[in-house]
């Protein structure tokens, strides 16, 4: 497949509304003009916390919820740093009204699979979505890729940038594009991008930094997927899934180590 033929293939993105997904949408649109965006409705915090409590217990779940609330409102104090990141990487978070968008209730809904059947994309990219169930994945005929804000397999799950700093492992601060399977960020790694965070970066800006820096590897992975040239890497490293830090852990690391 020639570069022109690759460029003219239809690719789809599944996202939830937000700044970081839109950065990727605009970068992918520049490489694939026939991009179609599918938006799923965000999961309610109540359902999220109940599921987390079943897995980790209510104390941990409520502690993580507190950190998520603080993080949400703390972003208003990091607007200057966020603007620097966008400028440094030429990232565009604005919604492009020219890109076709289709709303679905969930990534695991029949409506989502119907949309994919209508679009028939050559590849599907996930950014900031809920996990696809095994049954949903089995019904998707094209390669499914995910952009993860962390280096896999060491920092699967949530807040990979934050935890790499807490673990004194900043050499593994970055982002990963990987194939999607039924596990949590356990699919084959396609590309990774490592970078050094600023001392001004915090949990409020790590994902923006990781996403803005990773648009190049996203486009490269999609080109491989469309052309049938996916080559997962063999990585020998410990695998661990991470979650949001509970509020007491976040405050302790911030006060004693300056890692917020």
C-alpha cells in the first residue's frame, strides 16, 4: 500500500470528551483526512467508585475519589504550564467541527458495533475510554490500538507518569501505543515515547504532557495498522497495574518529596 493509499483509508477513533483526546483527534486528522470520531458517554463516578470498591475496598476507593476531585479542581492553577506544553508540542486541543462525529452510549453497546459496521474503518484508536469487553473486541474486524499515558508494562492502568516519578523511575516517564486485548493495557506494545517532565509538572499536567508528546507515535502506529505492518515489540520488564493514588498518598509524596 502506497503512502497516498494509506492516507486515504478511513480510520476511526473512540474517545470521551476532553482536551487530551482532542489533541490526538487533530493530529490523526492531519494524517488521515477520512477520520471518523466516535464519542462514548463518560461513566458515572458513582459506578466507577463502586467497581473500584469491589476490587480494592471502600477506604481505598474513597481515598482515590478524593484525589480525583482535588485533581479536577487543581487544574485551574496549572493553566500557564498547560499552555506551555501545548505550544512546545504544537498540540491543538480545539474541537474541529469538520470532523464527522457519532455519539454512542458506551464502547460496549450494540450501537457502537453498528457504527463500526457502517464505517468499516481500517483501524480503530482508543483514547481515554472505558475498557472494551472481550465480546466487543471479538466483534471488531480491524486492529484496535490504544494510547496509554504511561510506559507499559511497568506502568499499566492509571497515572503512569505520576507513579514513575514516585518510584524514582523517571527514565520510564512517557506514553505507549499498544494493541488492545481483554486485559488492562496488556496488549502488545507498538511504540513508546519517553520524555523528561518539568519540575513544574504535577498530576494535573502529566497526562497532557504525555499525550502532546505522543501524537507522532500514534500516527506511526495507525499507519502500520492500515498497511498491515504491525510489529509488536518484545519487552522484558515487570508488569504492574496502577490506580489513582489515595489522597493521603498524594499529599505525603507532595509534601515530603515535591511530587504532586
